[in-house]
C-alpha cells in the first residue's frame, strides 16, 4: 500500500513538472514570437520612413526641375518674342526707309516742275518734308516699340501665371503621390498588424490546446492508475479474505476435535456417575430382595443399565454430530456474510472513486471551457483595441491629409491672388492675363485653374 501511494505521489509530481515545463516552453515561445513580430513591424516602419524620405528628396528634385523648366521656357519665350520684335522693327525700319525714299522722290518730282518757286525755298520745303517724314517714322516706330513692349509684358505675364499654375499642378501631383504612398504604407502596416494578430491568436490557441491535451492525458493516466490501484487493492483484500477463510477452514477440525473430546469426557464422567449410582441403587434393591430373586433382579438391572447407557451414548453422539454441523454452518455463514460485506464495501469504494473521477473530469472540463472563454475574450478584446487603434490612425491620417490639401490650396490661392493683384497694379486686367495666348507654349503649360481643383481628387 505504501509503495502504491509513493508511486502515485511520484506520478503526480512528474505531471506537475511536465505541466510546468510545457508552460515555460509556451511562455518562451510566445516571447520569441512577439519579439519577432515587433522586430518585423519595426523594420517595416523603418523601411516606410526611408521610402518617404527618398520620395521627398525625389519630389524636391522634381520641383527644382519644374522651376528650371519654367524659367527656361520663360526665357525662351521672351527670347522668341524679342527676336520676332527685332525682326518686325527691322522690317518696319526697312519699309519706312523705302517709303521715305519714295516719298522724297515723289515730292521732288512734283515740285521740280514749279518754275515760280525759288530754289532756296524749294530746298527749305524739301528739308521740312524730310523732317516731317522722319518725325512720322519716329512716331510710328515708337508706337510699334510701345506695342511690342506692352505685348511682351502681357505675354510674359500670361506665361508666368500659366507657369505658376503648371507648378501648382505639379506641386499638388507630388502631394497626392506622397499621400497615396502614405495611405498605402498605412494600409500595409494595418495588414501586418492584422496578420500578426492572427498569428498570435493561432499560437495562443495552439498552446492552449497543447496544455489542455497534456492535462487531459495526465488526468486519464491518473484515473487509470487510480482504477488499477483500486482493482489491485480489491484483489488483494479479497485474496487476503480467502486466505483467512481457508485458514479458518483449516483450523476448524482442531477446534471441533477439542470440543468433541470435551463432550466425550463429559460423557465418560456421566457414565461413571451413573455406574456409581447404579451400584448404589443395585445394593439398595438387593438388600430388599430375597436371595432367590436377586439373580433375576441383577439381570434386569444390567439390561436396564445397558439400555440407558446406550441411549445416553446415542444422545451424546447426536450432540457431537449436531455440534459439528452447527459449527460448520456457523463458519460458512459468517464467511459468506464477511465476503458479502467486503464485496459491498469494495463496490462502494469503487463507486466513490468513479464519482470522484467523474467530478474531477467535470471540473477539468469546466476549467478548460472557462480558460477557452477567457482566451476568446482576450483575443476579442485585443482585436477590438487593434481595430480602434487602426481606426484612430486612419482618422488621424485623413485629418492630416485634408489639412495638407487645405493648406496647399489656401497657399496656392493666396499666391495666385497676390500675382493677379500685382498684375492689376501693372495695368493688366484679370481677363487679359487669363485670356488665351497667341504664342506657342510647350504642351505641359497648357493648364487651367480648373485643373487645380481636380488634381487632388482621390482616385476611384
């Protein structure tokens, strides 16, 4: 019994050590798992920061390039218009020079046939005509130069405004690209967080199943050991009872023999007493009986004595037989009762063990279900908190997105209004600077203010 209890206690200690070992293994596995996921998320965020920094540097270069393109295009436009105006001025001067000669020749021809006008007067009139023609030329040339100056100022003002719009479209396009990139990064980060949540959830459930399986296996082994021990105990006590009964059966003849000897001793004592009484009774009878009748009396008394002694012997033999039978029945009945009591006791103990194991299973099942519910609640709470975090991050990003778009649009609107006000101060009306140009501009400058409101619209 002591050895069985020691083995049972040793088994329970082994089970506890196995549970502690598995729980420690699960704890270390979970720590490594979380560390790996945190590292992966940290690497992703670092990668995102590098990508954004690289994108911002790329945008800065594109903005600088756009400014250079606008500056070069403006210089080229100014150069083209200036060159064309120079040619126009040269053509104008050449044309006027030709007309000047023709007019002088015509005047000379008309006034050369007038004999009444003195020569000196003719020369004075010719000089006046020349001065008039030159003054008219200078006036027309100044008018042309003024028109050219006004034209180039207006065209350059138009182009600068169009350059500003082109730069704004580029600026908004770059902002849109950055915002799309950040939204993609945010979605990728959220996707990773959801994947990490699922991986952690799977690991938690897998570890819980492993721990529950180990505990259930240990409980089954414990119950099997308890049942085996109980059955061994039952076999042992039944075997001991059988040995006891066998010993009782073996010892019974000796006990009965002693009782039989005692009865036979009592029988002999009784015989001796009756014989003594018979002698005394015989002496009394013979003393009263005549001598001739004594022989018959003695014979009758002897027969009577033999008959009574035979009856007494039969009675004692019957008593011995009854005693033997009674003792044997008593022993059998007591052994049967003892066997029944032991069987009932063992059955009660077995039932109690079965009830205990059933309660143990039910408690273990209730504990497992409670732990499953608690894990379900923890997982659900963690997912809810994660969804709240992602919703807050998305809301913050959307707010920042709207703010950056709003600030850029306000800045661009303000700067464009300042440019238009400056144009008004320079004498250009709003219609003039937004009117289409007769100049041929590069295709990328063919934008309008309405395109600004469309540039930052999200893609669908």
